[in-house]
C-alpha cells in the first residue's frame, strides 16, 4: 500500500509530504494581514466563501518570512477543523512512494528537524518527508 | 423513561412508513422472499423493543406475527392470501396502537385475540378490512416528528452559513457585472430562500434551557449537603430557547456561578439565624429572552461580596493603586471579583474560591459574545447576570477601519461612537499613554493603528472614537480611522495561530469576499494592559455634577416614517420583532401579541401587510405598551434643551442631539392614552359577590365589574357589594353590603324599581363606581 506523496518546493528545498494531508491547491489572491499574530501567520484569504489562514513556510521554519507577498501558490491543509493555506514556491508532482519512509540518516538541519518525518525515495531522488501540520504551530524559537 | 418510549414509538412509526412499500409488494406476491424478510425484521424488532416497556398488546401482536412469519421462512407454512391478510392486519393494528400511544388518543379496537388467532392459523379466516392501508393512520393528526443527529444539524448550520457567504460573493459579482433585471430578480428570490432556510435551521438548533437547568436541583442539593447548608432552589424560565452550542458554552460558567453562590454566598444555617434570615438560603436561577439576547440570572440571599476585602486585596496585589481604590464606586469594587487572582474567601475550599475562577467565568462568557454583570448588597445577597447572544454564529457588528484594513467590532460592547475631533472629546497624552476625556469621563485611549502596528496615522484629530465596554472591565476608547456599517455578520472561529494574537474573536467575510477579523474588546484591553478601573474626570467639579444631573440616557431610533426619535432608556423594557400576523385591531385599538401578552400598539396607524414589525416594549413599571419603530440608531447620554410641542401628544418636544433635531417621545402621554385605566381600590380592593350559576353574569358582567377594580367572589361570601338578578328573590345581604339588582327587561317594573337594565352600560358603570367608593370607605 504505497502512500501518495505530493512533491513541493518550499523554503528553497524540494520536499515530499503525504498527499492525505492536503485538501487541494489554491492560488492565493488578496491576503488580509493579521496584525499582532505570529510571524508565520501571513494573513487570511478567502477560498470559496471559506476563510483560510495563510501560513508562511519560511517563517514557520524559523527563517525570514517572505516579503510583502500578496499572491502565489499554496496548498490547503485542514487541521483540527480549520483550513490553512501553506505557501509554497512550486507544486511539482504527485507520486507514489516507491518505499516506505525511512528514519533520517542525518540531521535535517535547523528548522527542518521539527517538521521532518523521515526520508523517502521518490523515483531517483531521496527527499525529506515532512508533516505539514507541524508548520501550523509555527517556530517555537520565534514565538519565545 | 418517557423519552425512551417516545423514541421507540417514533422509530416504530418510521419503520412502518418505510415498510409500507414492502407490504404492498408482499401482498401482490406472497412468495417474494426479500419482502417477507423485511416484514419479519420489522415485527421482530418491535417485539424485541417492547420487551423493555410495559406494552403487552404490542408485544403479543408482534410476537404472533413473528412466529407465523418464522414458520413461513422455515418452509413449514405457506404464505397464502389468508396469512398475508392476517399479518397485514396485525401490522395495521401495531400502527394504530403506536398512533394512539403517541397522541394519547383512546386505543383503537380492543380485540387483538382475533387477529392473533388469525395469524397463528388457529381461527377461521377473518375478513380483514381491505382498505386499511398502513399509510392511513400516519396521516391522521398527531405530533409529527423525526429524529436527527446533532451532528447533522451542525452540518446544516455550517452549510447554510456558507450559503450566506456564497450569496454575498454572488451579490458582489452581480454588482460588478452588467445589470440584468431577470438575473437580479432570481437572485433576490435566492436571497430570500437562503434567509428563510437560515432562520429555520437556526430554530432547529434551538434547545430549551431546561436541558441545562434540569441538572441544577441535584447539584445544589449535593453541594448544600456537602457544606452543611440549606438551600431552596427556584428555577424559572426553563422554556427559554437558545442555540444548542450556546447551551454547552454556558454550562461551565453557570455551574461555577452556582457553586460560588452556594459555597460563599449563602451562609451556614447558624449564621443565617443570627442575621435574622430563614435557615434555608434562597437561590434563584432564571432565564429570559430580551431581544436577541438571553439573560441568565443567578441570585442568592447570602452575605454578599465583601467589597472592602476585595479592594484591600486588589491594592495588595497591585491591581489598583490605593488612591484609585479610595474613589471606587460600589459597583466598581464588586467588579473587582472578575480580576484574575483575587479572592475574598478566607480559605479556598474544595468547592470553589470566590474570585478564583470568576475571571475565567467572565472570559468564557465574553468569548461567546456575552457579558457578565454583578450586583451585590452586603448582607442581602448577590445577583449575577449573564447576557449571551442567541446564537454563536451570527452577531450584530460594526465594521471599522484602521491602517487601511477593515475590522469588525461586536455591537454588544459598543457604548458610543464619537467624532475624534468633536467638541465632546478631548485627547491628551499623559506620559506615553493617551487619555480621552469624554464629557465627564476620563478613559484610556487605544489607537487601533498603534496596537496593530499598522503604521502611524496622519494628524492627531481625525478618525472616530468608539467607547467600548468589555464586560465588567472599565470602558475605554478605541480610535479608528473610520466607522463603516452596522452589519449582521456570520462569525466563524479563527484558527488557533490567529487567536493566539489575543485580540481577535473570530473571522467573517465581507460582501466583497475579503476576510474580516472580528476584534475582541476584552482582548484588546488586556493586550494594551489597561487599568481595570475607570476614573471619573474630576469628581470635585460641581459643574460636572450639575451637568450629569441634567443628562438623560436616551435610546435614539428611527420611527416608521423615518424620523429621528428618542425615548428614555429607562422606559424601554426591550426591543422585539413581532410578526405582522400578531398585530391587529381588536377591542377598538391596534394591539400586538408579544409572547404571552397583548399590548396596546402605538407608533403606527395600521398593521403592516406582511413581514415583521420592530417594537419598543415600553414599561411604566406596572403596564406595558408596544411602540412600533424602524431602526435603532444609538444609545446616547445627552443634556436636553427641549422645545416643547405645541399640544400634548406622542411627541413631548424636539431637542438637538449632535446637531440633529430629535423628537422625544412623551412616554407619559403614551401610557395615559393607550393603556386601559386600571382602577385600584384604596387599601384593599372592594369585593363584589356575583351569582356563580348565572352565565350572563359570569361571562359578561364579571369582566366589567373586575375592570372597575372589584374582586369578584361567589354569592354567600362576605362582600361589599352583592349583585343579584331582579327576577329572583333578593339574597340575604351581609351586614354593610350593598345590593345591586339587575333586570333583564329594558322596562322598569314600576317606579320603585331601583334595578338596572343589564345593557344600560352607563348606568351600570356609574352604579358600580358609586358603590365601590362607598364600599371602600367601609373597608
């Protein structure tokens, strides 16, 4: 029972995430900022009469947030009854994992450690498999 | 148990309805095995279920049918026409019994034996009424209900909320598109449908607050027993309905308040005795609806809040300064109970520590858009009032903008909206803080731009100032760039990372499809670290005091013909929407049926053709009347320079408020001319005896007598006035009682006849008035 994986590019990396965590893809337009919220909360956006909370992937990992981004691609991640739009640089493909994910053989690196589930073989490449829901809580380093 | 039986009956009825097709099919083809199985399962289920209840007839019937069908299924018996008819007759009888049990009607035919004999094949074939179709009983009158899962209702509600938002989006796109009358008409229809559905679904989610109240007697009893106290609980208003979700949201706060009242409010029997109170403390929990809010009140007759101790603790904890404490009003001192970490309880008991947790109660109630108010009288008790909206999802809100972004504010927290550059407001910078002086009040000013960090505003004096009162906290001023609109918004909870900012209560979508954040007034105060206590501007200034005296708090509204009018807030009991069909001319004037009461209606000349009418329910303490109006504009405190109207009438005069002429209602005139005079006797009411066996007297005379202030009793009872028929022998009147004889013929019987013709109303009223004055003098 191979898991379907979504391959996206975010924060400058190609990564894989379980497709089951993703409800859809959306092109964001008109993001309304949420003043005083944590840096990874990029704002709110409407999708078919529904409010999406837009998450900036860079900031969620503890990196510098994207500057003044008002539009772009995002993946819709439902979590605990709310819908989030995680901003990504590009959505590449949906593939079947050729093998179950393996534990990380090395440190994923600052920021990435917290979201990493393991590594996964996708075709010829070995990609980082991430838990999208861990992006939503934001970076503890920044919150502190 | 009753619930279980009702569930069982409803279920059986549903199964019968579902089965009707199978029965018809089986009747035409008795060999149809699938149908046979379906019917077998039905009787089997009914038999199994009635085992739990005392329903012997249903059990016997279903048992017999089950046995017979089991024989057929096992191939031991042929499903011939006789058997089919007999089984169908049994199923019909089950339907009739269920119907009778549900409606409480007398049971149908008592003779089940014959049917059972027919099914078991021990009797001669029976002639069963062929027309007895199973659908017929269900079509009879009776409660028609189905059971739905709560989850489904929630889904429907969220679906309809989405539909409202989708409608709004469509409206926006239609505005941008070229005008098309046909499309617009269709859209209007769609809008109306969605509004109807929303209302209906909102109602399906309504639940009687009894669901919450029913657990209270047991809880209070147990608590009182644990604490060695005696508590008499009185619960009122259980029939009030509110959103199911809301009931869940207020469950904990209510429990907490009641625990507090029993634990810390009501004293031990010994202490009560020494305070001269009855040993059993009284605790009253009541609910009532007021406009689109529900008021839940918990009142005890215990020792009240020790306000001094509370203030001492607040000073010790550094919540307020000693100087500020000196100037606290009684109400403000009591409100300190909502401050986190303050408790007046000498020791914190296992039940509760008054104060500990009251901040949580307030926070929880405010989170759902409600308010908590407290009123305490030392030695006499505490009254806590929770005001919560009817539903969580749709709230009246005001949209404002700051830093180029639109936000919404819950209308419930807004006290007043002022022009920042207006004459009534003065803004000063004190250190780094800003203080707004509005008339005689000095409140902290929060600049929404600063708070949100959306960049500095240009100029000092533009924008609007909104006075916000977050629950029991101090009023503060919020400066925004502009105030836009009053709207009913569909509020959805915001995602946790958004809520974490601490100043938002939810999200909604604007008509243009953009998300709007709903601001949380308490959260803003907390984030801005405002002092919790309001300070009067200059308590010594006599001018301020005088000004205050000349001011009236007024409800500003638009009348039905669009005029700006005002009524003193104190006379407005509540605002209600009344459907057009509840309004009509009766007994010579326009009246409105409001809840259980019929009120005289002023403010309009004719009943509306359709739709709903908004009314102010005015009260003078004893009677009420309804006043039709269009829209609420504002609640304002204003010093009135009234130009009186030339002649007495609905309008007392006109005054300028914020430069606009406002007509002030003459509430006294309204009551004087619209409310039927209630004549009250001086001292005890005069008593009038009326023959009880005379229908004309009981039905027609009695109301007239009562309307003139008499208390009516039957004959033979001591009375001030005895009324008797002139045609009968005069009764033996008691000492001091006067006699009034009434004849049924218009002609007097000779000159000495002092009786009054029964339809000579003027003479009757005059005689009753005269004698009442005499009677009261006796008493």
